[in-house]
C-alpha cells in the first residue's frame, strides 16, 4: 500500500533552461555576424561596400532571432507549468518546484495543504502523498480507503508523543504515521461532519447537517460533546482564541466556549448563515442571507454595526492584517474598517471590480481568487486598484501559507503541485531531511476551494 520510491518531482530549473535557450540564440547571431565579414573578403568587391552591407543587414536579423527565441522559450515554459514564469513574474514570484501529476488513475484532486516542512496531497481514491516542502520530492505515498467516502481535510497534528496526520472523511478519521505513511487507526464519527473541522487543542470541532456543533477527540477517536443550533450547519466552525463561533441555515449565530462546548452567547438573524464567520480578537463578522454583513462583539454578542446590501450574501468575509473584505454581488470586492468609531452602518473604505474572495496578502496588495473564472488579482489595500490580474486556467486550488507574505502552493486537476515564492526572498537550500527543514510549530492550513475567516488553535 505504501510506495516510497515513486518519483513525483520534475526538477526543471527555469532560469538555467531559459539561459541555455537564449545563449544558443546568441551564438547563432554571432555566427551570422562572423559569416558576413567572410563574404566581404571577395577581391572583386570594393572594401567600403563589402564591409558595410553585411553589418547593416545581419544585425537586425540576429536581434529578431534572439527575440523570437526568447518568446518561444517563454511560451514553452508557460505551457509546461501550472503557473508559468510569465504569470508568476506579474506578481513578483519565482517558481521553486513543480511535481509530476500525483492523482491515481481515474481519480481527481481533492486536497492540497501546506505545513511548515511538508505539503500534503489527497485525491478522490483515498491516495495520500507527503512531499518535502523545500524541494517537492515525495516522502511517501499511501492509501486510506477505496474512494467511497469524500475526503474533507488533511490535518498534520504532531504532539509531544505522536507525529500523526489525520485524514478526515464524511464518516470518520484515518490516523496515519506522518513519518512513514503507515495506517495506524480508523475512527468513526457519531455525528457526521458537513464541513471541514476546526482544530482546538486535542479536539476537532465541526458542524453537521442535523444542526449540531460537535466536539471530537481526534487522538483517541472519542465523540465528546455536541451543541444544538438547529437548521443545517453548512460552513466550518471558526475558532478564535478560546471561542468557537458558527452559524446555521435557520439564522442562529452561536458563540461557544471551545474548551467546554458551553454557550457564551447566541443571536438569531432573520435569515440563514452559510459562509464561514471571520473573527479577530474583538469582534466576529457574519455574512447572512438577510442581505447584511454583521459585526458582533466577541465577548457578549452585542451588535457593533450592520452593513445592509441589496442581495443575499453567500461569500465569506475575510479578516486579514488590518482589513476586512467581502465580495458582494452588484458592488464588487468591498473593503471595510473592521472596528469603526460610531458608525452603526459600517464604514466602507473602497470598492473594487476584482472578482473572487481574498485568500492572502503580499506586501501592500491583497490577493483575490475567483475559482469560477480561474482569475487571480492583486488589489492595492489602500485604494482597491487592481495592480495585477492573470487568468490561470490550469489552477484548481491555491493557498498562501502563511496567508500574509507566504509561499504560494497551487495545484492542477491532475494533481500537479507547484510552489512559488517571492522574488525578494533568497532561494532556500533544496536539500536536507524533512524533520530538519523547518520548524513544525505551526498547524496545517486548509486550502481547497474554501477560503475565509476560519482559523484554529493547534494542539499544545
């Protein structure tokens, strides 16, 4: 079941190959130039005409050849990569590595997650691959099931005693040894999750289609507690500090004590909530079908402000750095002041025509990804101007890890995974052992098509 030898990385040093192509073109140009004086040495022609004529005609031909070669080389590289060097350069990124397709036969990509030292891949057949983050090489490949269950999440959750990765499906959790890929244990949920679980300490907290928020002790497989909201819990639970916040299709917004599952406060809206709730240390932000973006005080649930729109809100609000962003139909990407002073209707900073939801921030730009059109946009945080915008037709999932000034991990439908990093960052060593590559203190972030305000607290 485990294959430690399967090659997965196509090591294509972009700069080196491109340099060889340009060098070849330059050599061709030099040969043309050297051939011209040889023709001018014929005794029948005057020296003044034979020297001047070849130089005047050969130089433009050589320049055109170099330009054409450069264009063809760039087109070849763009076709070879999920995100080619031309698109990467638009956003100030360089390609670090790209793998071969990782999906098994007749399967499709389901999850790609990054952790500090690894990249985790899962497909619809239940195949799991661990890659080295520094160079993209395969550590191991293993299988968890026959693809009957839909995979919801891949969680790398090391503790002092165990170094395990947890494959969360619709029915239960599969525990695997992170070092070898060996399957250690299968556990079953008493309440079936409807979405990606949030992590708090030793528990997974997730919503269900029966209107529950459920606590599951992932290390032991124990279904611990559940709290009732009613309706259906469609979006993931958001964990911020020691508070777990979730919404339901019946309009209930519930803030719970993450350690005990007790209720801290609840609000009842006039319509349902089906998107992840964004949060910071003081407030939570809820987009509802009642056409409003709500800001609630995190401690007591008091309404801080309400921004009313002309349509039902189905996109997730995103709280990142010092901004709050929401894609609103008919208005575009809207930037809000998270905690304005004496503004009960909220405070809009700008509106942008950039499509999609915010998935990260690079320098002074927030990055918006529209999965429907495969469009990635860099939007100025100060005024909403679209700085760069590129269509990436091969990209099925994209993740910034960390969300602010982090590396970019993208994947195609066939499971080809690519890592990009900022051009301003010094290239890292591509060798080394997995355990020594980077610290493992941070938790895996869920990518997928899901984006928004969900966050988690890793085990301590």
